[in-house]
C-alpha cells in the first residue's frame, strides 16, 4: 500500500499520528541530515506495520517533509 507521510525531524518525542487528510505524521528525533530522518521514519513504519525495514520503499520525497512510502500488506 502507498502511504502519504509528513516527517517532522528533530522532534523531542517520537510519535506517529493520523492527520486530518488521512496521511500520517511521523515525528522523529533524528535531524534531516544525510537521510537520517528518512531512516528513522522507515524504522517507525516497520514497527507500526510489523514488517522488516528492508521491505519499505521510499517512492518520492527523499528531500522533502512530504513523502510517499510503499509498505507491503502485513
């Protein structure tokens, strides 16, 4: 399934919330440097959907806060 996600790097607390438009908001502690926030978002999605991190693909938005991930159905 394709997921629209907004990643908020540098947050104090890590969390995953549902936005009003149906997308997810993932708050991560890692900064948006060298893909570290992307890696943290992938780890959070893997934990949420109980799939390996290697199964999740970033389809678009590698350098944006708004991203689209491909997550296999659990």
